[in-house]
C-alpha cells in the first residue's frame, strides 16, 4: 500500500478543475465512465451498518450467477465519473455503497480516491472472487463457493464483515478459523419475498440454530425487505 505521505498534496481532478488533495486521484478525468445499473438513496438494510442512510451505486456486470440475486446483470447506463458525482450530489447522506453485480469488475483505486477526496465514506459489497481496490473504508464480503479458496489471497488484511446468505444447510459457512479476520461474521437468511413465507421462516430457523451452536456468528436480517424500502 502506498504511503499516504507520498501522495499528500498531489493534484486531483474534480469537476474538471485541479485542486490539492491528500488522495491519489490524478488519473480520473471527467470522461472516465462506468456502466451503472441503478442509483438510489435509502437505508442500509443489513449488516453491521444496518439503518444508516446510504447512497447505493449498483454497478452492472457480474462474474457469477446466483439464484437469489436481485440484480439484472448486463444492462445499464454509461455514466462518466463527473455525471455520477452530479447524480449523487443532491443526496444529503455521505456514505456510498458500491454494490452489484460484482463491483470490483469496474471499481478502481482511482475512482475510490476521487470520491474520498469529495468526503464520501465508501463501502463495497463483493462476492470475494476479486481483490477490491485500495482506499475503501469498509468491505462486506458475501463469499460464494467459487471464492472460498481465494479469500486469504484477496483479503490479506481481513474485511469489515463476512455475510453469508443462507437458504439451506448447504449455504452454512465454514469455521471462522478458516476465514480471514473480520470485524463481524454474519449469517443472513435469504428472504424469498417480503412476507414471512415458510421458506423464509425455515432459513431464519437454520441461521438461529447455527448461531446458537457457534456463537462467534451473528444474525443479520434483511431489514429493507421487512419494512418495504429499496
């Protein structure tokens, strides 16, 4: 990781103008673009930061296909970084959540530095198959089977939280000792719908039972589905 002192005072291109910044973002230009699936402002619905006002930037493209995923992968709107900044500027919240899809397919260290220089706290929600860019404030990893052998390589310094979606016994996680360090180890019942179906109840019971037997784990419900918000 580059020493912060080595980049302090370097110019940063923001709104088409050079200004001094503590962050390395000289490679961002107003024409740098990303494929955006959607942008919305809501409360974080799950995990350690549940309930906090957040700007969700859902990036298109994913390298996996998960049956429970709520994202249409391939379509989207091309937006320059400048257009993205303008799109989120009206929101009073200062927390960005990069989600997807798999955001590491598009998100770069330079883009993270750009929004950090604007004062945003940035989190990422990743499937664990790729190493996230440096500079993020918080990492949520929901690892899939394809990523299990890659976690120690991709997260040598650990993550903010591991969050395992659980719908059946096959989804239950490995022992904490087999995972990189994390601030929290969470089980999240996969809600089939916004009502308490039998499948939902079974997933909750499975998570609760596992946590009671393995108390290093913690329950994380999908609050946004329970209270009907985005």
